[in-house]
C-alpha cells in the first residue's frame, strides 16, 4: 500500500525549498505519494519581511547559505521587497493540483523565488510560471483573477492551522511520524522504511486473533 507523505510549507520559506532535495532522494523508487500542503507564515494583512532587514540578513548568513552550500543547492535571498504574500500562489497550486501538476508547480514556485528572485505574488509572474509547467495560462489567470480557488486554499490553511496544528515549516507527516525542519536523506529513509513496515503490518496482520470458534 502506498505511503502518504505530507509536507507543510510556504513558498517564501528557504528551508522548505532546501527540504525538497533530500525528500526526493529519500523517496526515489519507493511506493510513496508526496503531497505538499499549503501553510502561510505571514498571511495578509500581516506585514511580510524585507530582505534588507537585519533579521533576514542574519538568518541567511548564519543558517541558509551554509546549509545550501553543504547540500549543493543554488539559492539567493530574493531582493523582492517586501516579500510577497503567497495566497495567490497557493490558489494557483490548488488549480495545478486539480490538473495533475501539483509537484511540478510547487517546485517551480520555489526555484522562481529562491533562484531567480521573481515576485511570486504577482499574477503576471504566476501565470507565466504556470505556463512553463504545462498549465493553460488563460485558464490559470482567470482562476486567480476570479479567486476561484480561494475557498479551497482557506480550507487547506484551516486544516494546517487548526487540525494538523502546524506551527512551523517545513513539517513532514510520514505515516504516524511528524518531523519539523530540514532533514537529511538518511533520516527520511529510515523513517519511511519504518512507517512502511508498520503500515504493512496493520494491513495484513494487526488485530488478528484466534478464539475457540476459529481465527479472525
């Protein structure tokens, strides 16, 4: 049975982008389904961060750049100021998910922002990026302009905030295991193996017992 891995993330979180590569490596060739789950760190009307501010400059210098260099992932602190709100990008994600392009779209949002410094809060930018992953640009733009997927996105946020109780990203939910923060390929592989073993046991044997009238 396929193991589901849910990854809660925001497109303006550099650690969410860095978490993508080890996850892909750990799941290669395995019977797993990865589902990226929306989570807005600073939803409108909260103020978003500015790249020229001391907080981001310090965080990137001390943590983001060293980690990215060690992992061999090109990344830059985008000069988009203030940082974009991500609700429109996530509404676009709901459209992409409906069209079977969720993972491709998700990856393109990360690379557009953290490698190309594109403003992923802008509808024109989002529309062009959607076209690059094979989505219909006219239909995509209309969906964002009319806010067709606003309610779907709000439900996803409600789930993350209130049901899954997510407080930081990236957060991985692998079977019964919940992990917060970037994790190595080896750590993820170990947990995936254990969760697949547990799932297999539940599917084929847990709860079985024999009584005087037989076994069931």
